[in-house]
C-alpha cells in the first residue's frame, strides 16, 4: 500500500464517520496528510486528522479519533490503529499491504514517483546565463546542476517547463571583452577593465585564424570583428562544456534580439500605459518604489541609451507574452539586491509577482583540496571553472555534490572526499547501493532465481523488520518528489536517496538473504525479496536520473 492509497483509505473512513454522526462531509479536506512517526514503535503512519477536524465539527478530538480508529481497523490492509495523546492516530499496515509496494514500484518502472501535482503550470526556468566573456565558473556550475535537476523534477510532477539560457551579448562587458581580445592579438597587456587568462589568447588566436588580416584593419573595425567572432566562439565553448556536463537548454535567448526587435520600446510603452513611468532630468524612470523597491529605476538615460534594467523589463515581458504563467530565474549571491526591483517591475506590468515571478538565489561554492580552497583556474586566470570541477571529481560527483545542498547554503566541495570509493562519499554510497541491487539480480539469475509471475508474488512474506524499513523508504519517494518540486529543492531527492533508500537497503542486504546459498531450495521468500531488490534499484535509478547522475550496475 502506498501513502497515497492509505491517505484515501483514511479519508473514506472519515467520510463514513461523518455520515454516521450526521456531520457534513464537505468539511473534510480534499486530501489527507500522513506522517512517518520518528519512533517505529508508534506505527507505520500517523495522522492528525481528528485534531484538525474536531473544532470545526464540535466533537472532542479523542472521540472523533476513536470513531476513525474503529472504521479504519476494518479496512483491508490495516493491521491496527491506536489513539495517542490528544487524538493522534498511529496506523500499522499488515505485511501483505506493505509488501505489495514492491510489485507496484517494479511494474511502474520509470513512472514510479511521477505525478500531476503541478499539471497546468507553464514555467519558464532560466538558469546559468553566464556572460559570454569567459568560461562558466563554479558558481554558474552550481546553477547548471541545480537548475537542470529542478527542470527534471518539475516535469516529473506534471509542469510544462521550458529551460532557457539568457545570452548577454549586448552591453559594456562585451565591449571590454572585444578590447581584451584585440589587445591579446596585438601582444599587448589586457585593458585595465578587461579580461585576462589563457582563454583570451586562445580565442584571439582563433579569430585571427578566421580573419588573418584582422590586425591590418583600423582598431574600431578590428574590435568589432573580435566582438562578433569572439562572442560566438566563447558561447560555443560554453554550450559545449554545459553539454558535456549533461545540461542542454530548450531555448538560448539573445539579449541583442530584444534591442534589434524593438522589444525595449514595447516594454516602455506597456509600462507607460500602466501609468508607471515618468520623466526627470531627461531620463525615463520606472516607479518601482510604488511596489516596495528602495528607489525608482532608470529605463532610458538622458543620452538616450537603454539601461540593463530596461532589457530586464523587456525580457520579462517577452516571457509573459510567450505564454508562461510563471517565470523562474536562478541567480548568484551577488544578485540578492536584484529581487526587490524585479518583483516591483512585475507589479508595474500589472502582474502579481507572488504568482508570476520567482527568483532563487544560490550561495557561493568553493572547490577545496587539502583543506585549502582552490582560488583560480590555470586557464581562466581568475576563477575555478566547470572544466576544473569536472577534471577534479568527475561529472556524476560534481552534479550530485552541487545538487545535494540547499541552494541558499554556501558549500565546500572537498576533492578528496568526492573522489574516494568509500561510504562517506555520498554519491558513491548511493551509486554503490544501486550497483549492489544489480549484483544481487545477476547472482540470482546465475542460480535460476527469478521474481516469477506477478500473480504468484507473496508480499505477506516481506515481514522482516529490515524489509519493512526498506518498504517504508520506497513508499516515500512520490511525496519526496512532489515536495522537492513544489519547494524548488532538488537536494531533498539526494538526501532521501542517501538517508532513506541507500541506508535502508544496505541494512536489508546485511540482514535478509535474497539468493539461496549452496543447495538451498528456492522459495517464495527468495522471490519476494528479489521483487524488493528490483524495486529498490528502480527508485535509486529514478532518483539519480532526476539529479542528472548515472546509476551504474557495476562499481
């Protein structure tokens, strides 16, 4: 029995109690929430439904709990129901009902855990969006791992998601990049406000290979060549490195297109029509203080130039015009002050930012070796890059390490920890559990042990304490996915795989013999346990897939 099935059984029992007492069933919640008691002696599941409803219907909570307990005790699959404290219901399942989950998981396969809880939501998810002036640094890599995992989670729970990379190919940083390339080509030092690192010399050389006569042209013309070609080469490199990291976007959006298509003018007209702009000292301002911003923001300067914020406004409007009901943007810690102005901007367009805009802030990441943070890349010259991280610990470990922690927490990635094949390495611990299940299945096949036909499955035989513990862990997977998606917290999946599934499986493996030894006869218990092993492998593989991490069958 899954938690969802049990929740429906509890609600049905509550309906019966309400009808028998002449109470209004419409007062019942649409769905019932069940909890896992911390102490296994308190049962398999706990419900506070009686306490939630007591005041609403004018019945003492323990009296209502007694009615629910009596009704539930007659339900198929429930072994016992006890009342605790002011009206808690502690529910125990019989072994057959609990064990049946193993078959449910195996037969569902990749679909197990997926749901439609976010069906109907159309979400634009923007992440990474590093400027094309250098390789993706480790902070951007964090968003690559977390953002990609989040997109998978949202889709697994029914949302219609488009992932998007905003390509900042306009503005002063691109001019500095072009000047840096030109200086490198001439063998001159980088401009004071320019970019350094070996990659600048590499790209400058690549541009010269495409245009051998570029340095024979006037500086202004040559700089434009380096700008156009250099940005294209840098962005190709960014896309390639992200692709090798397993991150591919549905849309790559160019900031320059907003300017070329006149979308900044369109945004200004829309904001003016809303009565949110004004002119002051020759500049055009947006009244963001009307919606909590600490100051109004300039859209167009007195010299006629657009501000970065004007492009932000146009880009937000473009997303909304494309039909996205919710715009989710992932930004680094240095953009924390960006949140208030963006929410105010959405409100200036007439939107409710609580409904249409989410901005997620990620904290800093350090790559650590021998207890000391690595400060810079040999190639980039200023920061640790995606390539540095992958070279140090590999793609699987990098993705898992970055997605394993809440994004609002700074993290140190210890190279020694994440590369050793020991149980204290979290990704190894989970992958090893998955490989162990595959090893059991291979060994079973060698001795002729198969699960058998589903109708012959004997779930009631899975009555061992460690089997029950593992079944409980597997049953939690759908709820973990739903919560992780709704809270935008992929790290919940990683922690669940480690702390519940892998941990429970290793204990099960140490206590429950799956494959008969020597000349032992194959029994229904062996077959039932093989169902449970395969169910565990399904959940581990499904969870790792959502994190963008492989599930090897041998290690």
